[in-house]
C-alpha cells in the first residue's frame, strides 16, 4: 500500500484519537470532579454526555459544510476546537464551565467522526479502502488506551504525600494533557491534500487529477480517474441538494441499512462502558486503584482487536464481521448481567472501623446486614453518608462489601469490548463511507451520524441513573437484549461491500 496514503489517512484519523482520548479520560476525571462539584447522577451524566449531545449537531451539518467548502478546511477548524476544549476544560472552576468546554470538544469530534472516514474513503482505492477507513477506529481505541494509561498514572501519583497533585487539581491535569495531541493534529492537517473526489465535485478537474496521480501513481491513478469521471455527471447537481431528497425511494434501502447499523452501534452501550469504565469496575468491588488499572486492560483489548478488524475487513468482508461481533456483544453483556445478579453486599464492624473517612462510624447500623440488591445497598449508603461523601469513598466501600465473581464480570466486559472493536466500531464507519453516492454522501452520513450521536448522548446521560435505579444486572441485561435483537435484524438486511469501487456500489444499491 502507498506510504503517502497511509500517512494521510493516519493524520486525518488523529481526530479519532482525540475522541477516544476525551472519552477515556472522562471516566477517571469524574472520580474526582464529581465529588469536587458535588454532582448528582444526572449532572454527572450531563458532563459526560455533553460532548455527544453537541456532536450530533456537528455530525448533521459538518458533511454538508464540507461539501461546500472542502473536507480539509473543516478538519482544520475541528482541530482548533479540540485545542480550545482541552484548555478550557483544564481551567474549569465550575460545573457549568466544565460542561460548556466539553460541548466545544463535542462539536470537534462530531465533525471529525463524520469527515475522517468520508475523506479517507475518497482518497482510497477499492482494495484498500476498508483498511484505511478502519484507521479511524484504530486511532479511537488507541486514544482510549493512552487516556486510561494517563488516568492510571495520575491516580497513582495523586497520594497524600504528593504536594503537586491533589483531589482538587489532578482531574484538571487529566483533561489538560489533551492539548498536546490537539496541537499536533492542527499542525499536521496543513500537510494533507484536498479530497480528489471533492475537487471533481467542484469542477477542479486538473487539481483532482494531480492529487490522484500523487496518491496512486500513474497506472492505478489513471484507473481511478476513469472510474470517477464515468460517474461524475450524476453528481453535478450537488449544490442544489436538499434534505428531503435523501428520503427518496431509490435511496430507501441503503438509508435503512445505515440507520440500523448507526443506532445499533451506540444503543448497545459501548460509550457507557468506555466513559464510565472506572465506575463500572468499582461496582465489582475491586477497589479504586484496580479500577483504574482495569481501564488500561480494557483499552489494550480494544487496540488488539481493532488490529484484527483491519486485518480481516478486506478479507472476510463487512457483513461477517458485523454479524459475528454483534452476536458476541449480546453474549458478553448477558454474562455481565448474570455476574452482577449473583452479587451480595455486606459490611462487618471490622471493615467499617478500617475506613479512613471521617463519618465512617455512621455505617455501623448496616453492619452484618446482607444485601442482594446493589440499588438498595448503595441508596442506604447515600442516605447515611450523603452523596458527596459516598462518591469520594465508593471504591473503598464496595471493595470491602461486595461478594461477586469479579472475573466473570471482567470477562464479560472485555468480551464486549473485543467484539465491538472488530465489528460495530470500525465496520460501521467503513460501511457508511461506501454505501452512499457522492452526491448524497456528506448529507447521508451526517444524518445517520446525528442519530448515532443522539443515541450515544442519551445512553451516557441516563447510564448513572440506570445504575442507581435499575441496578447493574438489569442495566446490562437491557443492553444485551438489544444486541440480540439487532443481530437478527442485520442478518436479514446487511449487504456486502468489500472489493467494489464506490461508483460500482452506487450502481448496485441505488435503485
């Protein structure tokens, strides 16, 4: 594969790295920022989900804006917004300032998640498009890995004898380090060419041919030029495109496929697990330090299985990966549900006496009582200690009180992450970048990504409330049941797109 293509695709997909970093870092941040601002479940959910809420609007319009002014220009603005968000998140002194800064970041990653696969698909040839578009997902999971590793070290060195870090400032450093990759992303984008297919769309034929020949060489470049020019007449009216044209009958099938996959990717709870990883691992009773280190393991699994997806996507195809992965997601989530359902919670007087927080003795009336419901147990703790004190010490309390097969739950969560990483994670964006004709691509991907991000933000917003009111077992059962249904829907409707040019796919699916 051409080294220039790999370099350009890697640069463009750095936006995915920043999304993954932001999503991973917040799971550790909320362990400190939540108690710092004394946030309830919905406020915590809003801080976490605010970027996804903003992202859905960016996703809706960024594709269309990039059709008008170019993919490259919009990506440069995206990188600038990432940097602004990182800086102001680190400087936040109030709950409101924190979520506004994160909304700015959401605008950035919403646009990046739409534009990166679109741009990469437009510079790629049919045989390597799957691999190159999958670099976006690889960057996302690598961002998660770096974020969880960063959180682990910040938490490790935030000790009572450390005079530099404290509970009140360590989360600011966690957020602030994102400024470094955001600045690198901004600078690197000036070294990539404009999308050749977009240049064709704007009538800049000579510039488009130069970019194609630069990317693919004379022989393969001539073939790509011929394929694009054969279908260019169909895209001439792009500037007059309106939203209602997306819903015409000829596009019905591919729009439905895109919506199903786009909704399923988020409604199975992936971002709830990523964004709240530290909190979820605490629920197993392994303790705060182990919860942070388990996040590193989770992100490592993501990276490994995303590499597997890149290896397989142009060999096995999109359809088998999606079906196998979704079946595995459902099974893994149901295993998590079963593990949490078997848990019991009990505090002894000796355990209570060893807690180091000031009002620990207030828990003595609960000593030796056995709880089978995590909801009842945690609600009684909050009633006695107050929300802020419980939030600061929940890791230690649950570590002492919980009797659970933590390995089974960990196996289920890691299985979920692994199956997602080689299926719905990377393959959705590859599929979306392939299904739609050039004329409709920006608008179609924007609409589906808007719905995808809306589902994501709602899942993140209500997840702390679900854990507090439904409990761990029922929450994971709901996600698993949705994945189970989604498998059979996709079994019926999913097409295969591997190894075909974008123009050939248009001829096949647009009826």
